[in-house]
């Protein structure tokens, strides 16, 4: 029965519309036998309540807004899977918007989500977002806000992410343990909190092993869009190979930089790991079948999304107090493959 209404159910069961409505809401005014009749009929005939009418009546949209940098990589997709699963389970719809790494667009996304009446906002801030005044305004206005993935210690909000500094430290330390001492890093702008923490982790590992930090080995790439990022990565890698003493290994500090680096190194005619070893933050499911298989710092993307969604749902429902802030840092995992293995002729000089 297409587009089944309350009136259709009431007519089929010889009940009043009011009785059917109360039965579907599990009202104490309706007996168990009648509730069962109504629910069984509704389920059998695939009845779906009118969400818009319900929203107008209850003053709630039943939706949660999500702002992400971009949807075009596997890491973000897995986070969205985690968010979607938790929100669906709790009965919420999600509205996904992309900032494309632009602060102006991020603010526009938030304005649109507010206009749509979302009950809370999950946000992974753009690379340009250094001032979080627009998020503070949201929270002060009573909107539940949770940061995920790209967290920031200067924002008073619930946040879910990873230990970026330790993940970068482990990746760099792995290269050092494999005999590499001339290690370069590709990252995005250090004004972005997660990028800063990964730069710090890289520097920590060098210092721990008494290896000098070399400015010419560190390149920051433009994250504004995919083409700009690829272009910046290509220029940076060409510059590294053009040095009188080029690096033996490369740590790529983001998902996209990791796969771009692999591609650029091949295009330039160099071999991995014979000419340069490579490890990076990357969640691609294709890491095992790349040439060579890519060593990665794996981030628990699905869990980040799930926990962030559960937190925003708790704030919306009142189970969590907004005045009490919490930052959850999930551990990363090193997945070692061929791209970062030591080659005998590249041992420590």
C-alpha cells in the first residue's frame, strides 16, 4: 500500500486516527493488544511516518549536520560510514556538506545547516580554519557541536580524533629503525592543528635519535584542492631529488600526500624503496596492491565517526552536559609493507 497514512491504517483496522497515532507513539492510553494490531499492520504495509509533520509538531528536525573538507578519499568515507551507522541507529538523518578546505565555505555550510534546522553539527574543520569564533558562536547559541578528526586543543568542545603526534613519531622512528637517517617530510600548512602535531612527531623522532632537523627536507604543500595538492607534492619531491644529498626516505603526513607521493616518485623514474623509502598516513584499502605495497599509519576512521556521532547524539538528547568538554584520542597503527623496508646499499653511512 503506497504512501500509507494514519487515516488508511485507522480505516483498515476500524479505529480512530487518534488511536492509531497514540499506538504508534506507544502511548500508555492504548492497550497492548491494540498497539500490537497497529504496529503489525504498519510494519507489514511499510508505513513510514511523515518526518516533516513530526518535526513541525515536536520542534525537532531529526537531522544532524556534518561538515567535512572533502568526500573524495577513503578515510573520510569510512568516517562517514561510522557517523551514518550511529545516527541511523538513533533515528537521525544526516546532511553532509563539504568545505573544500575553505573557511568561507565552511561558514556558509554552517549557515545552511542552521537554516535547515539541524539539531547538532559534526565538523572536521578546513585547512584554513585557525580562528574558531564561528564555532564558539554556535555553541554559545545552544547548538551542540562536536569536532572530529581535525581536533584542536584551543577549542572548548567535545572532540574525537587520533594522537597525531605519536602517529608521526612512530612512522619516522620506523624509518630510522630500518637504517634511514636522511628523512624528508611532506605536510600541509603548519597552521592546521593536526599537521602541526604530525610535524612535531617527525621532529621528536629525529631529536630522539640525534639526527639533525634539516629545513630543506621539509616541504609544506597547498591543500586547497586536489590539483593544487598534487602540483605542490610534485614540485616538492622534484626539489628533494635535486638536492646535492637527497633524502633516503620520505614521510608523507596526510592521506592524499601519501598516494600522490607514490605516484610522483614513479613518474619521475625513481624506485621505491631502492631510491627512496616511503611511509605515510593513509587508509586506502589498496595499500597492499600498490607498487610497491605502501607502508602506512592507519587511522581508525570508522571508530572516529561512530564515537563523534554518539557524542553529538548524547548532547542533543541531554545525556551529556555541554559544559563539560572531553577530547578522545584514538591510537593509530603502523602497517609495515615493502615501501619502507631497508635496502642494503641505503644503510646508515
